[in-house]
C-alpha cells in the first residue's frame, strides 16, 4: 500500500487547556506527511501435538491458514483518556466462566465438545520506512493451572525507538466474600514512542498534519479486586501507579516543531505521576468470548487522581460505556451498537493533556490518527455489522472463524463545560448543529477469532482527513 499523502497547510487548533493564554498555534506550515502503513505479517503459531491433524480451508493453501495479515502503523497500549482494559479483562472472565459452565453441562449430557487449545501466540513482523523493522508478539492463555489462572502478554519493538509491553495475570477466585468469589487482576504496561504527534485540543480542524511532535514514555502498574456479585455483574476496585515522561523526541523532518517548544505551558508538558484509584461496575451477559452474537456489555467507572495518592495532578474522571449485539436473521449476521462517554472534573490547570478524553485510534474512530481529538469530555456512538466469511479447524488447536465487518463512528470532544452546553442547547438548530459539529468515520475490516482464546482485528478506516488508516489490534470493540 503506498504512503498516504496529505495537505501541507496547518489549520488552527481548538483552544487548549493550558496554563497561559497561548490558545492558538501559529508558525511555519507543517510539511511532514503521515507514516506509511506497516506491511505486517502475523503468522499464527503454537505448540502442535504429535497427534494433531492438519486442518485446511477448502480451496485455500495451508499458508493462508496460518494467518497472513497486513497491519497498520505502530500502536502501543498507552493512549490519552480512559483505559478500559481492566473492565474488558473482567468482562472476559465473566464470559469465560459462562462458557465453561455451558461446556461442562454439554459434556455431562454426552454431547461432543471441541475445547481446543486454551492458549495462542501471534508473532508480529513488519517493516516501515519511518519506524524501521518491527518485531513482537501477542500471547494469551485462558486456563493454564488447576486454579484456572488466565494471563496475557504483548511486546512490540522497533529499530527506530518505539517500545510497548503489556502483561496481565488474573486469578478468578482469590477468596470469597458473602459466598461470592473475589477475583484478582494485576496489569503491567510500558510504552515508549519518540514520534508521538500532537494536533492541539478540542474538536479542531488542525489535521491531517500534526501541530508538533514529542516523545512519550508511560509506565503503569494496576492492581484490581473484583467482587462477583452475580455471574454477570462485578464490582471492581482498582489502584495503581502511572508515570509519564514527555520529551522532544524525534521529528520526521525539521519543519515539524517540538511540542515542548511550541507549547511550553501546556498542562502536562513535563509529565508526572497520575496514580489512580477507581471504582467500576461491569455487566456482561454475552455467552461467547471471541465471536459473540447477542448480549449486553456495559460499565460505569469513577476514577480519582490526587496528591493524596502521590500524584502531581488532581482530577476525577467519570466514564461509561454500553454496547449491545444482536443477530440479523441468524448468528452469521450480527449488528452491534455502542454509546460511550467520559468527563473529567477538575481545574484546567490540573488536567494533563495526555490524560484527557481522546478520540481517534484503534479503539475508536479508526478513520483518524491516535489521539486526534483531545478534550475535557467526549461522547461517541459506534455501529458495526459483522458477517461470517468462513470457519475451519486449525490443526486441532482452534476453531478459527473469519468475519468481515463494516463500521461507522460519530463523536466529538469538548474542551470545557461551556462548549458542551452550547452543543446540546435545546432549540430549533439542535439537530443541524450536532450533525455539523460531530466528527465521522467509516470503514471495513476483518475479524479472526481463535477458538475461545484470542481475536485479532484488522481495520481500514476512512474520514474527512485520512483515507485508508490501517490498524491491527487484539481486542474487541463489542
């Protein structure tokens, strides 16, 4: 795929939440183009039993059955805004528990059940002129001890300085409270990108070229206790350490200014500690981990960051997400809808730009670059249509399902309460105003579900600013 070309004119950004009055950027136009997409190959590998039989998809060479993917640019686990990885991990253990119960019931009734492997590893190899050579892997194991522990790990390394690692370990029943299990989840993340791009704050029109570039390094450790109130509802308490460093980084060309120089008073420009403590409630009644066809997934979360926790900033985040899947005609055709939003309550002098509400990237609005829009709050509506393309057994390890998807998003960020109130002011212009001010994207993609272990997402997103952004990730939107 050829490198994406973009206009060289820099437009005015939205008003930033900064300590000074430098609300708008000016200077020489940015001529830096976007990074060329990766040519990423992710062959599916795992230890093969000696008795395994080779499974082929009719009419398709076995080389394609080991999962050949073309991926997008470098994307690590760190991003601005709320991180829902904790809630997603808890949802997965609730689904896994329900699936295990149904499987055991089927086995007791004498029905044949193919459990397959409980682990999967996806090596990653890529090359890109901007980032050089990329190597890495994604690993997941849903049940690897008698205590039914679950774990995952992902690693990405590039020759141009990008680094990313995330790992987790989940104990489904650490102890019981009021006869209900309490799970334990530990998560560790490291992220480094010397070429992070900054587009300004607000629902601006600065793209497709960034205003500036900087380096960001983030180290995070989270510990969560989740009380399983019912098989479908969990109350989770999370605490952790989060340290961020911001520097000049590496520029694509000399005409792109450093964020640290262009916005020296931007809140968070020197990094710092944002140690969170959060309380969330998660609901999930889906019955399949990697290819659900019906059900709700929802959470509500309150997260506090303050000096009493050793943080350099002080704010409280409120976040919610609700999604619903339902089949159209049958389970081979599935429609999904999702509404999510967040709001940060605190002084504008206490909201670091790298922790703001964010739209753009592999988890939302894939037609825009990661962290394209930043603000004090956001709202996003997503819809997705998924259709089964094929299913086959891969060497007696996994039942592999391939799905094609079409998706679309509508959302925006708000720099402050005033902009939010103006957007939703009830009058005759409400609907035209919302349609005009929201940002939209659309695209198509591929889902590769590996039994009940792992799902890979390959998406191609389009928007007014970008034509054909490619993302490869290992999580589900729905």
